[in-house]
């Protein structure tokens, strides 16, 4: 047991755990301040967005496959969760127990569909997989619309709304998911997943079971999307199939792109930011002006893309990016600490400081954002050459 | 050197449509042997490698590793059974640090087995494995003189070191047979010299059997115990370096009449 804690202590890097602390603090402050109903709605939506964005980042950022059907998994979770909760609510009676049960069931059923979609990821790449996942999302939505038990086009009614405190559950679930996904990424399995992304042929030659990891990531990601869907369903009094349209998938993808593919903290921040801006602008812009919020949305995205990619802005980026600012602050604190305890500096494991968060992804931002079909990335071109060669 | 045969191929061949890329390739590679596979461009050398690693499924013939038939198995399975390779055009995991590249190579070692759920819930085994894997990776990097650079991104290494890292990563999978695809390509004479030393060292320290493709005849004749010469997918000559390279057919294939 002591050895276990010693292991944790040896590998401990505060930077890796800061997001847990921030989310916990954020949640505690929210609970203490006893928010109004409008604020709880915002907080709950933030929670859902964080779960969706981080789970999509697992597929897009870490596995490097473009999925446009995340709202489809969410749709499955929402419909199944609400349907089951309507059936079993009277037998159980406790809202929280019902919610937890439905989260597990809804998540598992979404995961089964994730497994099926994952199979297409084994054969298809890039644009083609994007098309398949996109179609999947739309098909699921339409099927749900046409099932009589799910209320048809009128929507599925949910008489047992969880209530305003759902944001607490949402954040706790988000935190649990964050711990699980971060632990996965920072393990040998995370290395295998990123190896598949970086160079599939080399990963296979190293004996990495590509099939297994692709399916695993799709299943895990769709499980959490399903859970987010169940939470979303239990927060609303009616579930409409229109809520899970293609736009929803794109909104989640924008969060991932905005936060940086392969960056978990970035996804969290972007998810919170976009949800906030959405809600804020919706309340501030009266009447027809509310259409402008989509413009603001686009502007933010453009600014971020330019800031990240323009060579002229590179030195500002180095100075003022989140990681640079953090390194500055953290460096000052640690410098002071090590000035007092020089012997501890030696003892620290300085190994392997290259952060996961800065790993660039196979899918380039402009490829995702442009509507043109771009030629396959360079990697794939050389693949075919290599096989033909000699 | 003993006479135990590690890799045995029987009439190995593959056709792409009407093109006979490799035909009737018979190799018998003994334990701890350095075996060279040479031939002009387009002779089918990399095709043979791709068949031996499962990228292509041979259309005729079989191959055996330590007596076990591995014909038509998947790339992952063949790697797990003990054939590791490097690539002609380097294929590192460019966006990962040097040590992580080697750690990926260690992924399948039975002593580091750990399910994703154990990692996600941070079971004690996860920490033990990570520590042991890291130690082993560092040890491998030390042998190749890459220990100092272990935290750099793989794509930032100079060319020669990338080649070495690729070999280190292949060795991390603990193979019985190592396939090197043009390890000296693009290297200057000094680097080639150094690489020869490295390859010999690998053979001696790891008791490794090595099959390599190379165009540099000096490299091959200085290093290999035995050579097979391919041309247009067929075997031209087999034997010790001197025998094979002085074979009139081989001279003809390389220089012309």
C-alpha cells in the first residue's frame, strides 16, 4: 500500500492534475453561491458540453479520426435514458438512483452503437469516415423520430425532470470521465492510441493491435456521449429529435478544434467558453439580433485559427499562450521553492516533459474547417509508394 | 554460431496481377547470422520484407520462424511471434518523444501486460509496469547513445539518430529476427562505418539474427555472413559474400555485360 502511494508521489506532476482542482473548485464555488435558475441551466449545459467535447477529443485528437456523428450517440443516450426512466421511475422513486441507472444503461447502449460505427473506422479514413459518421448521426435521429414509443415527431416527454441541481451531477460525471480519460491517455494504452494516429503502419509493425484500439476508443467515446445524452434528457421536460442535428455535432467539433485537438484542458475551456457565449449572447441580443450570435461564434473561431497559425503572430503566441503563461507562473513558484531546497531539485523526476497537450494532430485545422476535399495527407501518399517501391 | 535455423522460407512468392514481384525465394537463416538481401532497384527485396512482416500475403510458398508457420498472419501477430522491422523511409512516431517511441515498442511484452481498465483506474500494476518499462527503454536508448535526447521529439533528431531510434524501437519488441530495410541509406561513409559497428553490436549483445537489405555493397560484404542476390523477383545467387558477389550473373545484373 505504501509502495502504491510512493509510486503516485514519484510520478506526481501538479500540472497534470490542475484541471481536476479547477473543476472541483468551480463546482464548490457554484454550489456555495446558490445560483439562480438561469445560471444552473448554464452550468448544466457547460457540464454536458465538457463531457461531449472531451469524449470527442479522444476520437478526433488522440485517435486522429474525424467523427461528425457525436450528437447521434448523445441522441441515443437521451432517448433511451428518458424512456427507461419513464418506465422505472415509479418502481424506484429516487431521482438520483434512476439517473445513475439510466446513465449506465444509456451509456452502454450508445457504446454498442459506437462499436458498430468503430468498425467503419477500421476500413475508412478521413473524409469517408466523416461521411459515414455524419450519416450515422442523421439516421439515428430519424429512427428515434419515427419510433412511436419515443413520442414520434412530438418529442418524448419527460415528466420526471431532475431539477436545477443537475449541474452538480453533470460536473461530477465530467470529473470522473476526465480522470478516467486522462489516466488512459497517460498510460501505455494512450501511447498506443497516439502511435496509431501518428503512423498506423509503424504501429502495426510494432505489434500494436490497431483494430482493438480503434474500437476501444470509439466505444469509450460513445459511452460518454451517451451518458451526456442521458443527463441532457433528464434536464429537459421534452426531448426533441431536432436537438441532435448535424449542427450539434459540429458545435462539439468546434469546441474540440477551438481548444486544440489532443488537448484535454483546451477542450474543457472551449466547451465552457462556447456554452457561456451562446447563453450570454442569447439573453443579451434582443429579437432578431440573436441571429448575430452565430457571427460572434464564427469570429471567435477565426481569431483563434489565425492566432494559432499566422506566422506574424507567432511571437505573441509564444508570449501569451496559456501554456506560456502557466509555465511562467509555475516556474516562478518552483524557482522559489528550489532556491530554498536545492537538494529537492535533483530528486525530481525531470523525465519525459514533452506534454501530451502540445502534441499536434494528424488532422489539420484547415482541413477540418474547409469544405473542399483535400488530397490525402502526405503520410498516406508515401505509404502507397513504399509498398510499390522495389 | 550454431546451426539452428531461425527463419526458413519455402518457395515464397507473390504476384500483383501479372507482375511476378518475387518468386521462389528460399532463405535459410541461422541463429545469430547476419544475412544480406541485395539486388538492383525493383528486384523485389522490400516485397520479400513485406511478405515476412505480413504487409503482403504471399501467393505461393510458406515461411517459418523457429519452425512455426507464420504465412498469411497479420502484422501484429507476426511481430508478437518475433519478427521486427525497420522501414526504408523512416517511420517513427514523429509527434512523440524519443523515449515514448521505444515505450510503444515495449507495449506487447508479456511482463508489462496491463489492461486499459487497470490503467484507467490506476491499479498498482500500472505504476510498476510504467516504471519497469521506462527503465528498460532507457537501457535500450543508452545502448544506442540516445539517452541524452530521450525527451526530444523524434522528428527533431538528426537523420542518423532517427535510424538508430528506429532500430532501438524494433529491438524493444524483443524479436527473434530483426529485419533492417536499407539501414545505411542516405548516410555518409562515417555514419555507415558507425552503423556497421552498431549492427554487429546488436548481434552480439542481443544474440540477434539479422536480415538486412542494402545497396551499399561495401557495407554488405563487410558485414554479412551470407548473401542472397535478387533480380526481377528471382534469386540470382546465394552464398557467402565473396561467392555471391563474384558470381558472373550478379556482376551482369549490376554492371551489365
